[in-house]
C-alpha cells in the first residue's frame, strides 16, 4: 500500500504550493486516512493566506495538526473527510471526519477521527467543523423559546448558526447580509432574510459573524434594551471601531464573545469529541447542502485559495475533491 501523499502549504503569505511527502506506518493506536474531501474555511483560511494572524494569537490559532508556524511556511486547515485504510478493525473502511489540513492522506491517532454517521454524505460532512462552531455559539448564547434572533453575516459560520436556530421552537430567525444572493441560501435554511438597512429591530439576541465593524455596529443597533450581541467574527489584525454612545449604555446592551477553541462553560459536561459528534449528527439535515457552493480538485488549491482571498471566487464552503471524486 502506497504511503506517498501530497499536502498544501502556504509557502509565503499570499502564495501556496503542493508538497510531496511519505507517510509513516501507523502505530497500533493510529489510523491511516485517505482523504475524499476537504473544505476551505473561507474567513479564517484567507486571513491565514494573507499572513494576517496577529503575533499574540499564533498559539491560539494553531490548528490541531498544523505544521510550521505563522505567518509562513505553514500547513493549515481543519475540515477533512476521508476513509480509514489502516488502523483498528472497528475503523477500517469507515468514513471519518478529522480536523486535518488539506492533504491527500495522513496518519493520526485513532481518537482524532470521528465516524461520519451513515445518513450524512461525505461531502456534506466537511461542514462538521463549522457546525461545531455554531453549536458552541448557541451553547454560549442559550436562546430561549420565542426569542427574536438575528444573524448578521451570511458566511459559513453565520449560515450554520441560522440553520440551527431554524430548529428552535418559537424562534423566528432573520439572516442579514449585504449580498442579496444570500436570500436564496436563507430560504433553503428555513429562515427569513434582510439587507442590513431593512433588518428588523427590537431583537433579543443578535449573532454577529460578518467580520466587519459595520456589521458589529448594525448588530448593536438591532437590539432591544438589555439585549445581547454574540460576537463570532475573527478580525485577525484589523482594528474595529464602534459608536458606543447613545443606546449602548442607556439600553444596557451587551457584547459577548464566543470561540470554538474552548467548549462553552454552559456545557462543561461535554467534551470536544462530544461536540464534534453532535455536529456530525446535525448534518443529517440536507438543508446544509446549500452551503456547499463550489468544488475544485486538490491540485487546483493554490489558485483556488488565491481567488477566494481576493474575492474573485465567491463561495460559502468551497469543496476540495481528491483522487477518484
């Protein structure tokens, strides 16, 4: 069995390349996974591509199986679905998700992979890492039955949050984005849609995921008194300016951060693995297919990431396919 593999590396900020490597033989508690699909986490990965990870966040932003260091050279990524070719008998032949970079095959501890449920297509399963972020966000936000909720920012994270909120009883969710084309995605997810100027006010909770100062300001403007903005955006090294006069103090508004690197303290009884397994179970809903907005072959990845970073290739989750797909 061949153990030759190829991996995507950011050689220098703004420039990626494919590198060859030879995998080690897996140990008794390890698996060799042959990749079928990986997904580009557009917001985070384009910031990494541009070399915009702040120096004081290098350790925090490390992916579980990252090689190299920021800003470059670095092998980065965390949405990978493949088939176990070697390893414990219970896993051989199973389709699994792993927080692994873009690579044709890899060896990891068996405990690092989670089996994809039978009802979840392998391509859709690449969204597990982003749905996991959405699960953690809603554990942090703890919306109540009947809450009026808005999600500002219709990217991968915002859409995954909206998709989960659509399941909450009595919650009417509105997705807000500056791109009118996101209306079709909102409809597929089962939520309302509005452009920023037309968004409904008086909201109990606003989840912000646009990674823009304007989006965060609009999120605050949409709250009712005592309302909360849950901030999911990651800005890299960009400064953010807000207007905190007016209703911010008189209305006792709150901004609460959420980040997937830590399991929400509201669910301290759950592990990282529990959270990821839940995300995969939730992906049985075919509505999530609306977030898979394009696909390219692995060999094209350096050009794909360049086009995603410059906006020449619009996408939510861009799917990367490997040999035989």
